[in-house]
C-alpha cells in the first residue's frame, strides 16, 4: 500500500511551521556542511541528506524521548530531528571535543546516549542487528519503548537485513524498520541489484506489516510512522516502512556522480519535500511570505551560531586519545 496525504491530512499553522522549520534546518545544516567541507574545515567522509528531509522529520515526530534510534552514515538529518543540537552536531563534524561524540565520531558515527541515538553506523546494514538487540532488551525488561532503525535500499541485499527481520518477527520485537529507498546503493541503481524492487513486499515475506509511503511527503511519512508506532506499543510486533525518496546530492562528497542522468535528478527536485510542504501550507493559508522569511532567518541564525560554536571548540588533548579505547590490565 502506498500512502500520500499531503493534501488530505489537516495541518494547523503552528504544527505546519514546526515541521517546515525542522526540514529547513536539516537542509541548511547540510548545505553548510558541504561549504565547510570544501573549505577544509570538515574532513573525512561526508554523506549529505539533502532531499530526504521528510523521512527523518516525519518519523521522529512519531517517537517518544525514551524510544531508541539507530541510523546510517547519512545521519545528520536524523540527529537534528532527534533533538541533538546543531551546535554539538557541527562541533562533531569539525572533530572538536565539544561534539556529541567528543569529536571521535565525525560525520559517520554520530552518537548521543542521552537522546538514545545509537549511530551513525558506517557498515551498510550494520545498524539492523543493533536495533534488534535494543528492542530485545526493551521487550525483556517489559519497557514500552520503540526502536526505530533507518537504513537504505542498499542494505536490503545484505544478510543482516534478512536475519534481523526474521528475529524481530519471530520474537515480536518492537522495531520500526524504516527503509529510505533513494533508488541508489552508492552508485548502483536498485533495479541493477535487486530482482524484486518492491522492498515492502520483502518484509511481508516475514509476516511483518509493511507499508510503502511517499518519502517526499512529510505529512504522509508522519501519518504512517504514527500508525506504526501505535501498533508497536500495543504489541503487534515489528513494523516496516519503505519511504520512497531521493537524494539530490551525490552519494558522498568524493562521488563524481557519473551513474545517473542529471535530468533524473532535476525531475526529482520538482518534488522537493520542503517545497511540497511550503506549497501545501500556502494553499491552506497557513503560511505567508513574511512567516516563511522569518523561518529562514531563524534557521540561518541557528546554523551560523553552530558554525561559530564549532570553530571556537577545542581539540581533544593527545594524552586523552586512549581513553575509552584501551584499559590496562589490573596488576
């Protein structure tokens, strides 16, 4: 079942502005990361979430603070939507010890125990068994929590995908599997890697309820995620969402992007999730030009402050680099 609710689900002025601002801050944060990467301030690998903002924003709004989140290496948007501050996240991008992972994680390994945000996982599909383990702990301790696990279409071809879905279904674990299907596993188009490209159908093979949703439609994503969360909390077992989305930028900043037609990218940009929601709010007379400009200014100031915070941050002392890595055996 494919759901789309951008014009069907009521959105009031306040909530519409909150959702739009969340997607705007993810977009502007990512754009600033690209700028700072090009300037040499951010180093290592960098995978941008531009174009996919509706997925993280919609799903996170269905979760509670005590729920757990497991993400991929394209996780800046998830981290922001989960409540990790732009200051601490940008400091992490810079490798400063004021970052949420003390500068040790960088772009691909964002972690925040207080937010129950367990990665940032660089291994494709690597977060799936972690999510199953977190959900098993909650089930064992009879805690009414949900674990949301984000992964891309490339992870569907990995063994962890099948092992994790099988165990979650077998033990009826409270896992919300969220596949961000952006059609490309790095540079490989989905129909060149998977014989059956209906990812939701694969999950149904394990007896899991699986819905496909328009991942460019934040309202549809939120509606589907809320329904799944309710079913999870009432003991119906794991739930699966295939969010059909698209990344507007290359796989990473190192990617020459020779594998897809520029016309295809431009076609998908016509369904920009931020533009879709903006138009929806404007048609409903819930957003005017002044309010939109105010949102943009507010986000711009937040991102500028995050960059200033990161640039004023400090490097971890060399003598502390073995902390949490190696502990001498007691004598």
